[in-house]
C-alpha cells in the first residue's frame, strides 16, 4: 500500500512468532500466562521473533526467558508454520530434544509467566490451554509417541 501524500510504501504483514514443543519426561512443558491475551491459561513457551533473529534463535531465547531452560537453537526441529486465527501472526513451531524433569532449573515467577508445568497426554484434555494450536501441537507430539 502506498501513502497518497508521501508515496511511502507500507505493508501490513503478520508478525512472526516462534513456539516450542519441549518434551520433558512423558509430558510437554507449558507455561501459565501472566499477561493478556489468555491471562491465566497454559501455553507452550514462545513469543515474537525479533528483527534479525532466525526462528530457532527466537525460540531458544523465548524458552530461556519464559522457563529458565536453555536449549540450543540447532536442537530445534521444525514441526510446522501456521497462520494465527486472527490473521495477525505467523506461528513457527519447533520441537527441542527431550529433557528430564531433573534437568529443569528452579522456576522463577516472571512478569509474563506465573508458573510452568509438565502436561502429560492424559492431562491435556482437561488443561486450560490458551491457544488451539498449542493444544494441537501437544496432541500431535503425544500421537507420534504412541
């Protein structure tokens, strides 16, 4: 789109988001959101990809910022790229190498995250998951293990 006054081009593109499916023991790591949207609900760790970041670097950064867990960007396997339901985001989903619960550092409450937990396959249906895609990605992970 071009501004009729100054002729500058302007683009309304979706914002890129990186999300991580992090297997831990027999479950997947989720965080409880302490911000809107979906305050108080459970989500996979993730967030916006910053300018100049690859999706892998952004995913590893978000994982560390939200959970205290450090993962290598090179350990991430691309699971899929999805358009957000609102059309405003483009979501890149990756899976990291499995961890043991004993590998997780102590959790510290953060402005954006109030808790973290391991959700197991039999708990997923009852869990208050923030975003349908996050539930779908966890379900796909568990289905691949069966």
